[in-house]
C-alpha cells in the first residue's frame, strides 16, 4: 500500500511539473516528451513519467503518437473556438450560480485572488499572475455549488490554464475580474450574464492572436 501511495504521489508530482511547463509555455507545442529525459530531470523512474503523460493526454494538452511518442499538443484556432463555445456556456452559468450562492466568504475568496493577480502584475511575475487568473475562474465554478457543473468544468481546467497562458496584460485581466466581482457583490445576475461572455471573448482573442503569430491559423 505504501509503494502504491508513493507511486501515486510521484506520478502526480511529475504530471504537475509537466502541466505547468506546458500551460506556461516552457515546453513548446509539438515538442516531444521523452520519458527517459523527464525521468532524469525530475529524478524519478520512467514509470511515473509514463503515467503522468497518460494523464495529460486525457486532459487534452498532450497527444500520444504510435511511432514518435508523446508530444505537446499543437492547438489550432478551430480548437480554441470550439473550446470557447463550450466554456462560455459553462462559465457563464457558473458565475451566475455563484452570484446567488457564494455568500460573503466566497466573494471574499474571489477578491483575495484578484488582489493576488494585481500583486503579481505589479511585480512583473507573469507565470504567477496567469495562474492566479485561472484560479479566479476555477473558484467561481466551485462557488456555484453544483456538483455536475464542477465535474464538467474539471474536464476543461487544464485547457483553461493553457488559454490563460496566452495573456500578457495581467493588469487588464485583473481589472476585468474586478468588474465581474462587483456585479456579483451587487447580486446583478443580468450584468454577470453580460460581463462574463465579453471577458471570455478577450481570452479567446488573445489565444487566437498568439496562434496566428506562430503561423497556426488563418490571418
């Protein structure tokens, strides 16, 4: 049992490290994930690396190819647009439900995350700022208090983090989050239904601009 627990912890640690590298751009799209090299880098055996890669394939940011092995997924503009359509429905509902159900403690949590975003933006810590931006959305889903919605949103979480990895203007992102939070604090569900899709469109457009700059979509 101890060996199984230790293996699970190692596999999770490897998956966390690889996931962060991918969503923050430290491993480029199309680059190979070589088990031997990753195992040496993270000082683990190859088995937890193999399991971690399988987990990332399931999360949609790694592609397993029979002959060349696993590679970091190359997202297309169509991928981003497909994801954005689903995400808009899920997150608009989540923020609307959270407006009704979060309560003072939940709203305080969202406010603290935005404070963190602004702190990282001021310090120029892009990676930490992007991760905090993603946490704002994940927290809203949790505060919605709907188990089915949480389960559905969890399947999008890693790609959500990848999408936030396309943002450079962290101050603008935090400002947009503050506007959404203000509507939630006022209990203005109608405003939330207007603000959230507009905010999500900014994320989609940032990702599309990045992909076009990389030559992976129509100009």
